[in-house]
């Protein structure tokens, strides 16, 4: 199923045969805001690559994030997880 993108055209950049997506594109695909993606980067809940001044993500990065099933930033579940509960 193709994700709804609310007007953002998703056009990954291909670098050495691998597709890379911006923070905005990744957020649209995962249904999260740019702020949430940046927060998860800071907390190391999603992996990405900084190329120049911009962050990029691969499908593998997004799949690994989804497989971890981390609670969204700011959720009660995240607070409990951070406390080790």
C-alpha cells in the first residue's frame, strides 16, 4: 500500500545504487512530523546519514525503525521505556 503524502511528492535521491529520503519524505512515509524524526535521531531511535547539512534515510533505516516498534516521542510509553519500566 502506498502511503498518503498530503501533497509532498516523494522523490528519493539515488546515491551509489541506494535510495535516500529527506527528513520530510521520511516523516510523510512514517506518518510523523519533521520534529519527531529529528527527536528520534537525537535519541538514536532511527538511523540516518548526514550528507552536507541535510539528513537522509534509506528504506532499510525506516524498516529497522518500524521493526523496533519504539513508542512515539513524548508518549507515556516512551517515558516508561526511558525509566527502564
